[in-house]
C-alpha cells in the first residue's frame, strides 16, 4: 500500500517556498470578464437551500454573462477533500481548503459560489482572510423547524435517531453570521425570490467602477 492513509497528518511544511508573482493584473481580468472576481460564501443549516440557490444563481448569472462557478459541500467531499472525515479537525480542514480554493477562483476573476454549512464563525473568518475584500458572506437563513420539515436528504431524521453524531442544529451548534454582507430569508419565500435577492446584490457589489 502506498500513499498517506486517509485522515493521517500531512508531512512537514516546506521552508523553501518562493511566491511567484502573476503577470496579469486583477484589474485586467476584471475588465475582460466585465465584473470583479469574488467569493460568495453561502452558509446556513442543512436544508436551508444553499445548494439549490447556489446552482440556480450560477445558472442565472452565467446567462447574464458572468464567469461563475459553484463549489458545493458534497461535490468537494467526493473529490478534493475525499480523504477528510467529519471530526472537528477534519471539518475545519475541509473549510480551510475550500476557502483557499475559492480565493484562487476570485483571483482568477471568477465569481466563486461556495455552498457549505460551515457552522463555526472562526472557520468562515479564515475563509474571509484567504480571499480578503473579495469575500462576501451570505447567510441563507431558515429556521431549524423548517429545515427539519424539508429534510431533503433525511439527515435530521437520522440525527434525531442517533444515527449521525455531531449533526449541526441537532447535536452540534450553528454559529449564525454576526454581520453578513447579505441575509436571504429562505424559510417561506420562493426560490425565484431568493435568487433575485442574490443576483441583485451581485450586480451591485461586483460592478466595475
């Protein structure tokens, strides 16, 4: 068997790194795309509608000419972060990697929509630090009762039955954003209305000056 076993510590960090400067300015990328790059970080409880809204917003913005791409929780865990589990350390590393990847998308002039529960403010703050001013936190807000009623993946039922440990909102906390750039009430509003709120925000926040 070769390679690092899953969930084992990574090797020693290299001290022989030299940061290479890009020769294409961020402003040049923005001019070519017609909009600034950035990170739209969707956070909220499971069942709040993050993935549904992320994919709908991506489709809508792409139709309007935006360079946009979604990083979704389940998709990332099947590839980039397939070696991570759900321990507190692995969950933090999951969000750290996504934050760094999203920042690279933003630097490339793309609007990156990251749809992750990301329950802890400290993890989201680390993602904000990676992207800097390009980071925009969007709280997809729905009450726990509504999310449980939806339960699209049947996860709340399993958590209530004790089949899933440390499940956000049931046996683990969710730290709602204290000061997000945008809050979208997805509880009893239509998908179309929520999408319009986000698209309107994007058109204002990422417009070239």
